[in-house]
C-alpha cells in the first residue's frame, strides 16, 4: 500500500477488498467513512 494514500483512500481500499472477499460491510463501512471524514475535517492525522 502506498504511503501517499489519505485516510479516506485507505479506508475505501480496505472496504473494496473486504467486499471483493464477500463481506457486505454496509453499517461498518459507512461508520468507517464517517470516521475518516471526521478525522480529516478535524485537521487530525493518523498514522497507520
């Protein structure tokens, strides 16, 4: 995974992979996307 991906991009990549493997992740996927928006909107940075 590229070190240049933003948190929202990393989450979208993660969710796409999980869905490809057969997981639905509707509620958890939405929660992760909202969390990423919150973190970015709050001006915070997370290291992964």
